[in-house]
């Protein structure tokens, strides 16, 4: 850091040297020219005349006083004069320094202006100029991210309003029919009741997703954690999804390494795997294949979900886990939730010290989740005196 301000330090040193040199030259001038040089006799005569005119001293006594108080104390007089000159030189140098501060203040205020451009600083302050430019870029990026987030929030509200209105209209319509037509046949009444119930459950799912992500924003702490038999959890999940697989004529190929154990909240992790697998089912091509693989990779448990179906554009892969992001406007209530399932999954995975990422090659879409294995976590915890800490684990690649 010090090397960045070499030019500034040299400039300040130059000002100090110039000030000291000017004061020294002034001292030499005062001694050689004023006191002992061409002005010596005029000053002596002025002192004698002043002593006689104002204090009534004789020329002999005035000359004696001049010799006693001026000539004898010449070093003190010169030293005082040089000190005064040094203070004047220092004041001038501080004037240059305060001008730099004014330039710096103007550049800083420029960051808060509408244009956001920092004013140019002199070469001596170039490192500060570079830092201000970096801050300006960060502020611009954050403002842009905030605008994008706000726009996504508005889009989400619009999508959510549409998705809520459709099933709500159906519920009201069918319940109105049931209320206004008591003479409906039992078959019609059962059909209308079933449709209303299905739409009401759809409303519950949409509201559940929305409140889940809102609640996680307010409470980032996990519930009670403990060791989780990850292998068993994933096997149970794949069994529970068989009706959905059958509905879309999908085949599932679980390949799960036994005895994988992680540390965490089982309900939240089950929600993660449910969201990701449900996403794979929703966007799979009918008759395709869904893969579920879990393996130990060093100190990490790696869980892979892969499906054949709609590809995710490369530019969208880094955004699909954001809270208010939707892949496209056509993502309706029939092809998933409110667009928050993957955002919820990312929040939970990161709360457990893991990572989640997505890849798509046009034919296959892959979601990879990495979580710290419980054995490594417990060993590290005993070493560092805490069960929940996991220091020393590098992020999975």
C-alpha cells in the first residue's frame, strides 16, 4: 500500500525541503546582508537615532546598547527569524495539501452525483483516483442489481397475481355452481367438487412457496440439526415420486451410494431435493429418463439430478437460483410453482454450508448439490471444540 503513494510522499518531501531551503537562505540573507552586510550601518544608525529620539539616550549609550542587545544576541534573533520563516513555509505547504483535500472531497462527492463520475485528481493522488473509480463501478453495479431485483419482484408479483387468479376463479366458479344448482347429479357434484379441491390445493402450493422464501429472508437460522442418513432420504424421495414419473411416462434410475451421512435439518434438506426433483419432472420430455446419483467426493456428498427435456440457455444458468427470477414469462401454473422453488433450495443448501449449481448442454439439464459429509464435520468439530463448525473444508469444484 505504501508503494502506491510514493509520488505523493516525494511531492510532500519536496515541499518540505524547498521550505527549509528557503528559510535557510533567508537566514543567511538576514545575517550576511542585513545584520553584517550592507544594511549593518543603516540599521545601527536607525537603532541609535531611535534610542536617542524616543528614550533620550546619548549616541555613546545607544551604540553600547546596540552592541549589547543586538550584536550579542544575533544567534537568537536569527534563530527566531528562521523559525518564523519555517512556519510561513509550512503554512504554504499545508495550503497545497488542503487543495489536494478539496480535490479529493470534490471527487468523493462526484460519486454521489447523478452521473456518478469521480472528478479527476492530480497524479500524486492517482491511487485514490483508482480506488474511487473502483467504488464508482461497485456502486453502479449495485444500483443496476437493485433495479433488476426490483423489476424481477414486480414481474413476480404480476406472475403470481395471474397464477393465483386463475385457480381462484375456478374455485369460485365451481363452488357457485354447487351452491346455485342443488339439483346437480351426484356425478356432476363430485366432479365439480374435485376440480374445486384441485384448484384450491394449487392456490395453497403457490402461497406456500411465496411465504417460504419470505420466511427464510427473515430467519436465516436452521431448526434443530442432526446427522441425516442422506442415502435413505434420497431413496425414499425417489419412491415417493414414482406416481409423478408414471404420469409423464418417465423412468428414474437412482444410483445412490449407501451410508452417506450429512449434518443438517432433515425437513429443509428434504424440501431441497423435492424442489429440484420436481423441477426435473416438470421440465422433462415425456417418456424420458431422470437420473438421481449420490456419491462421496472427498469430504463432500455430491447429489446429481439429471433430466432430458427443455434446455436452459447458457445466459440464464447463473440466474435461475435468484429469488425473483423466472426463466420465461410462459412458465405458468401448469409447469411449476411461482418460480421460487430453486431459490428456496439455494437458500437452504447455503445455510448448510453447501453449494448448488446447474448445467445444460441442450439435451440434458443437470443440478449438482454438494453438502459436507457428517464424518468430516464431526471430526473438525471435535478438533475445534464445536459440533456445528466445519472449518477447513474447501468449496467443491
